[in-house]
């Protein structure tokens, strides 16, 4: 079974599984198609993180996060008149290496070790075909292009790709990306390493240099994705895994740990007391993030230590069940895609890739047609900041795919897009499925909330979808929360997904009706 926020991507994964491919091979195909079909959310010019579970082995993680360019120093930006805040768009926002393809490369190597025989040309074939012949412009993409047109049209290459003829494409229009198709075809022929150490790398570096980005060829050459040990949290119903820093995987686990300590099973999934507890646990988890999480090389503490049972019980003990605590404003959202695949042998993949803001930096490289990320804008130019910009440093990442191994034998992969909303949505869908017994689809589709700013909004309220019962809204107001009601299926709540393999070998899944995705299985 596979799930992705675009149906073509889920079907690419399914086709590989039908042809005998394993979960990692299917996930690569899924990721490649998503990069073509959902370009406002992700790109091969972005970063990715993977969680992989193989029966009989400890789960492992892929860190495919690119670091800041060697030239990307505070002084370099000051010389260009940037002293207060890094620009969110344009060549100066494209300051970190894109790690996504290196993550595919590590996953492809493990797929081979597990007996996979699918050639890379097969895994990228769908994406190449969709880039050549085009994909229909979905509502989410059309809406993003229209919303960001004035901001991004001046950026190099954006209008040529996303505003053909000067107009935003209509829903159902065909988006064709022939230069990206050529780049993917080259990778399928000569290997994924060529993105960093080959002809394609030289083309990418030359384009970035022409545009004025600090990224140089050597930054690509020295980049490597890494296998990492995931963070692990023991809950009463099983073990949950997530990515270590520089991601906010710790935040997602801290929220679940506090809910487990608070004993939420007696509540219901739309009970205002449940939503309140998740929101209050989120506030405490984000306080940890804001104080400690950065590139692990620069961290003074070990992230796993925060998941000690006594430490989590102490956090949970500080939550008032009767009153909302004050909190500082959270950052705005980012754009991301999450994908999940589990094969018939129980090998499971939870994967996420992103370019951060909608369309990332907004620049599209002239030769390869690659849209480059702006993940580096999470750095600060302040000398005393936790995530201060330094050459070769990894940026803080909101990305965090999740995986659970439950005591009853179920394996669960789940995740979502949505920047700082990701841990909140993960807590909602996991609790609804594991603690409250909703099926996977119901857990994904049920109304959700988000603490903080959402797309195109400046308010730091607790935002809820309009499908919540009036009693839930009234109850949260009574607990001291400032409430804002959004649409019934609001895209700012993220594009979530879940795939479950039961102990008897049967599968269950859920795709988000807020996305353009589906569950694909056989």
C-alpha cells in the first residue's frame, strides 16, 4: 500500500510494487513523481528525510538535508546589503544545497541490499514521462501560483515555467517541464550521484553562480546524505520513531509522550479537553525546540535525553487541564509532501521532502529547470541566535516523518506537510487512530486544528476547521483559547496520510481529502 498527496505519485509507487519492487523502490518512484506533479510543495531542488523499518532490524533514518554554502556567511550577506534578515525569495534565499536526490541514492542502495532489482530508469520513468508530456494543474497548484504570482513573477525562471504566456494556468491546464525531464533522464542514465558530482552538478552550479546564489560546485561535491539513528519514544501502546535534529522530530515525540502520560484514552477525538491537552503539550514542546534544536553539531544536549520518561512526566505535570497557558507566536507554515509505503514483507518507508515556502526561493534554474529551495531562510543573522548562519551549517528543519511499531504487531507510517503544524497534525491523527480507535481514513479526514499562523494569515490564534461541533469550540473558548474558525476542509491544516500493516498481513490506509492524493493498494 502507498499514500501520497498527489494521486499520480501514489500510483507510481503502486506500479513498482505490482512489478515486484520493494517499499524503498516504490518510495523513490513516488518521490520522483511527486516532485514533478506537485512543484509548489517540493522539488529535486529541496531536502528530504526518510524513516525506514525492515522486519527484524532496528528502524533507521536518512538525513538528506543540505548545508549552507561555504560562502554563505554573515559577512558575505552584509557585503550585499543584507544585515537584518535573510531574504525569503530570490537567489540570495537559495543558500543551502539540495539534499533530496542524495536521499534517494541512499534509499536505492538499501533497496539493492534487500534484494531489489528495479533499475533506476524504471523508478524515474513515470516522473520523466509526466515532466515531458505534462500533468494537469490541480487546484492546490493553481491556487498557489495565483496567490504568489506578484511575489514570484520577478524571480529568475519562475514566470517562464509557471506563468506560460504571462498568465497563471487554470485548473486542468497542462504543466510541462521538459528541462526537468532531461535532468531526471540524465540521472536515470548515469546515476543519482551526478546531481552532486557530474555534468548535471556543473550545470546546476553554473546556473546558481550566474544568478548570484552563494552555492558553488564544491558545495555540491562535498554533500552526502547520512544514515542516522532515529529518536525513539516508548508509549503504552508501542514505540514511536522520528527524525533527530536538525528536524523538529523531537517536538512531535514530546507531544505524544505528554499525551500518553496524561492518559487521554478516556476522552473522545473531538472533545475540547483532548484538543486543549494537545495544544498545551505543543506549547511546551515548542519551548524545547526554540531553546535547543539546531544542527546537532552545535547542540549542547542530546535530543534523546528529552524523551526520558521522568522528563516527559514532568512536562505533562505542568499542563493545566483547566486553563490555556500563554505562548509566544509560532513561525508561519512551510510547504512539504509526505509519502508512505509498506510492502508485503512488512518493509515500511515514511518519507518527506520539501522546498520550504511555496515554490521555495522562487528561482528556476535555466538549464535544468530545477526549482531551488529556500530552507536556509530559517537561519538568523543575529550573532547570539540558536540557528545563526554559518558556512557549512545545516538549517533547522520542520520536516519530520513518523513511524510506529505497536505492541499488537501493527506497523504505522504517517506524516503531513504544514511547517510547524506538522507535530500538531501528527498528534491528532496518531491519537485518533491509536488511542480513540478511528480507522485510518477517518483519523485523517476528521476536523483538525492548528495553533499559530496559517497560509496567508497573520493571526496567532488557535484555528479550527468549521466541522468541529459547537460544543468543542465553546469548550475551548471556556478554557481560555482564542479561537478562529476556518473552512470545513482547510488546506492550511496540512496534507496528512497514513499506511498501516496489521499483524495478519492486511493493510489499512488514509489519504487527506484536503490534498490531491489517494491510497493505492493491491
